[in-house]
């Protein structure tokens, strides 16, 4: 790879970057905001780095700003599942765990693995993601205030204030849901994709909106297992010889919000979705624990999500039973 590589370790407030060329590496820290992005570009210019291949981990919204800034500036950008870089570091016996060391590891990973290039989400999906996450914030606030209301508070003023705040939050939640519905209805592509997801028993329109926002472009995933790994729902077991045999669990090394989104739909799908129901019944006959079956249902549901979006076809259980993504674990 002839292009200089920029490894970026992202945190909420700062960016640790390591610029790596064929001869040496240089480290610097910038603030994770527009001022920091401008200084980063100026720093690259003063070092005559030219067009770089920047690489960072997919860390939710904290890395979105710098990734888009570098992309718009003409640099190549890769946003990588943190699990891939973690596994790479383990394979190379990397021991140091500092922001600088992490940035250097990301740069090394980029040089050796040449990960696929990233491009920003369409504006419609970026707007939808912001709306969905705002709805989640409001719902979390509502749950927190509900917990406080039942925590044993007896002061009349505090009780009245909590009840008033809950009423206000409830109104804002309903308004946010209506705004999401209107936004999707006004965008033909989002409306069509939401319709496709809504045909899957267990997934309603709100879940469809959340999934579209968090998954982004389905074309960025090569297959369903890659999407499953992105959500951290891929099985993870440990077996070594005849003496080490640990129980298989989901990795949880991916987007936790997608797992959160899928939990209740998986419960519903186990009752109403014929493919999920039959699948879970077979797992129950094998005496798998209840939560293991729910996790498997979440994973299977994500396979169905991938199938209808990738094939641009509504859910059809008669067809899907013949597809590879409808098979058992």
C-alpha cells in the first residue's frame, strides 16, 4: 500500500491519531469536534501526508464526524468492526492498552488488512438515525422518572413534579413517533424498505424504522452472518481438546442498540412468525435455556431482515424456508 495510513482511536472528546508511512510513525491528539477536524487536516498538510487511508473503529456516533470530514476532504476512509481489530491485536500479541497504542494498532491493521472503504450514509438515513436515537433518549428518561415515582418518594411537591414530567415526556414521545412516521412516509425509498420489514411477523413499523436507522445501507454487508456479527449476535464458544468446553454464548461484540431493538420483536416473532416459531420449538426440544432461545430468535430475525432487504422482496415463509438464512444454527 503506497498511501500513507492514519490510524484513529476515537473517544467522546478526543482523537488519538497515528500517521504511518513507509519510514516512521507520528502521533498527535486532537479534540473530537469541528475545530479538531480542521486542525487534523492542517496537521496532515504540514506533514505532506497527501491523500491518506484513514481507519477507525465503528464506535457509534463518536466517530461519525471525523470520518465524514476526512471523506469530504478526499481521503479514503475505513470504519471497521472493533472485533476485527481486537482479534488482529490478539493475533499479533499486542499488550499495550493506551490510546496511542490503540491508534498505532489500527494503523497497522489498515496497512496489513486493507479494509474496505466506507462512505457516509445518505442524508435520509442520517436524519432518521438522529430521530430514532432521540426517541430512545426520551423513552429512557421516561423509564428513569417512572422508577423514581415508585422508589418510595412521599414528598407531595416531588410527586407532583415527577407526574408532570412524565406527562410531558409521554407527549414528546408520541410527537417523536409521529415525526418518524411522517419522515418515512415522505421518503419513497425509506417507505418501501420499512414496508418490506413490516411484512416480517414480529417487526412493526417502529422497529423497522429503528433497524433501518442503525443498520444503514444493507449493501455494506456481504451476507447475513456479517450483519449478525455487526450486531454482536454471532455465537461464541470455547473448545480446546477434551477438557475445555465452555458454553456457547453470543459475542456481544457489536452494536448493542441493535440487540436492544430486536429483543421484544424476537419474543413476538416466537409466537407469530412461523419460521421463528418452528425454529425455536426445535431448540426447545434440545433443552436450550430460555434466554439462549431468545438470542437465537433475535439472530434468526436479523437473517430475515437481511433477506427481505437484500432481495427487495416481502416476507414469504414458503420461500424463506428454502433459503439458507432460514436454516438452523
